[in-house]
């Protein structure tokens, strides 16, 4: 008697599972966008240019302060060295930030034009 009740319970569970599934296929999820939008890319470019300019200004200021300190203590060669190092690093940061930013802006322009031509 115990065996038929066990078979009946397993059969009921299996048939319940089959009834729970319908024959309709589930819709596929919408494809996710790959990459960034043109606006986000342009914003990133502007941010890179701003960060480069800020880092450059910081380095120039730091070199200038070091140069003033060296001049005040009577070290003109050290002052020239500090100022030159600050200007050099500042120029490098500005150039790198500008290059990255212009690259992002160019990419954004390309994406925008691609959208316009594929209407």
C-alpha cells in the first residue's frame, strides 16, 4: 500500500510541473546597448580636457611656489630648476588631457553622424 501512494505522489508532482509550463515561447529580452552614447562620450571628452588643465595648473603653481621659496633662500639655480620642472609637468598634463579629450569628442561626433545617416 505504501508503494502505490508514493507513485501517486510522484506522478502528481510531475503532472503539476507539466501543467505549469505553457507552450508559448518566452519573448527574448531587449538587446542591451553596447558602448556609450554620443552625449556621454562628448561629456567625457570635456571632463578629460578640464582635468588635464587642472593638473597642469596645479603643477605650474607648485613649481612657481618652489621657485619663490628657492629665490627667498638665495638658491637661484634651484629656483630655475623648480620652475622649469613645474612648467614641464604642467605642459605635459595639459597636452595629455587635451589629446584624450579631443579623442573623445571626435568619437562622439562620429557616433552622432552615424545616427544621422542611419535614419
